[in-house]
């Protein structure tokens, strides 16, 4: 029998008896130590040429797990950012917030780091409809019996998964206040919102067999992504977001995720374009065209930083543009469908200027954009008048 099977057998034996918090913690550590791992230098794992100061070797589980994200070999990591996140995780930080503009790769950074570390994770996307039952669970009826079920966050906390909450700023502020104990790294939490049996002895509230008490698994981590950092916004681009309680924000280690450097973005875009071309059996994109798409994005981002534009251009937008360019075989139509149509009216004027600067010619708009309704109406009315006069 393997060490892993022994760990399961011991766990099953202990769950039949009364379990203490110390028992759960010991069982978790026993299960972790029984898993086969390979120690890999951090810089090699993430594709850097030099060692990551202070990080050293990282344990990588060699057993496959269905909740480990798939590796994207074309993903480009920021060496400094990866180093600081790894050291924060190593130092015990269990709540990490990634803040940045749309399309800077916040969620991709989390998933691709976990793919390299072979660490399983689950996630949920925030919205005004998410409440504490989605995160911490509730009581439900199953087969005529009352049953306690976990939420995404409490399940990850119990089982040692990473929980990723995307779009944190869309949650109602009170929801995050309700998970303060998890955010600050408490080793044990009590799910009192499940209700308390009035016949229960108060000392039994800490009985981990009772379902209300959850012991934190040592491998648990909470990651969240956000465009605003949970702070008050008056910008129309962040419509639907909520300012979060400052005490909540203070419980999380926050990192800023910027756009990639131009050379990195070109490498990532070329890799994505090549993969798409191979999958769809298309002619691959020329590196000069890749450079032009990235140049357009940075011209627009500069305009945004100078408050000349209402919005930004994300990596996912130029990636979509590249894919459509190869599929359509047409620069202009692919640009319109991938980027232009999503822009505010005032930003479209700016986009036309940047397009002309990058490609040394004016954009040729497809027929649905070539004429306004007024132009079409005037032409039609004039034709009718001429017809009537002729009659």
C-alpha cells in the first residue's frame, strides 16, 4: 500500500471518531507529505534566465489533477511580479489581490502560475448577485434531509485549493466583510450563518464534526482580480462596480498588474497567432504585422494616459484582431470587427488616426460604416424626387 493510500486509510479511521482541530491539521500535513513532488528551480519553472532571488526551489506535484489549469506555453510572465507573488505565498499570505486595467492578464497570471506549480484551483466571477452562500455555503434539502453544503470559497479553504474571485469590485461590500476571517488568514472559521441548533452545548460549537467549524488547509490561497482596487470610482468605464470596505482591502496583499512591455506583448501575440493559425490551418501572421498591432495598442494606450481617449486597448482585443485578420484575410474588416465596433464614438475618431499612422493609409470601412443613415436617406429621397419629376 502506498503512502497516499495509508493517508486515506488513516483519515477514514479518524473521521469515525471525534476530530479536533489538531487532528485535521495533522491529517492535512500527512496527506500533503504523501504526494510525490519534484523540486524545481523557480526561474526554470517560469522560463526566466536568472534565479529568482529568495525563492529557490519550488515543490511541483507530479501527480495529475483535473483542477490544475492547462499550461499556455506562450504566456509571458513578469519576472519581478512573479517573484514577489511567490515570496508572498511562501511567506504565508493567503489573500492576494491583483489590480490592473482590462486585458492586462490578471486572471491569466493566476491560472498560468498555478499551471506551472501544478496547484489545483477553482474560481467564481463576481457580480451583484453573489452573496455569502455562494462563497461560504448554506443548508439545503436533499432526499428529504437537511444537508450542509460548502460554497466555492469554504470548499477551497477546507480542501486546500486556490480560490480565484474575478471582478472583485462587482461584489456588494457587505459580502466581503462577511469573509474577513478568511481574508486575514484565520486558521479556523465558524459558519454561523448556517444557523445554530438551540439544543447544542456551547462547547460543541468548535466540534469539527458538526459542520460549522472548518479548519484551514495549509495549501489554501485566495486570489482576486479587480480593475479598481475596490476603491471609489466616478469613471463611467467602471459602471456596475462597488467601492469595498477599506478594512477588507487592508487584509489583502495587493499587486499592480501592468500591460506587458512591447517586446513581451509582441512575443505573446506572435505565439497566440501561430497557435491559432496551426489550429485553423491558416497562413501564419508575419512578425511585421504583429509589431504593427502592438504599436497600434501602445499608441492608443498613450492617448488614454494623456486623457485623450475614453478607454484603453487590451491585449485580448489585439489578439482577437490578429486571429480575425488571419481568418478574414483582410486588415480593415478584421480591425473593425475586433476593435473599432467596441469603441466609444469619440475613440473611433482617434482609432482612425492611429490606424493611419501605423499602416500609412486610411482605414477602409465596410459598407455598414461607409455611409450614415442620413446619407442613405438623402440619396434615396433625391432618387425618388427625380423619379417623380420624370413621371
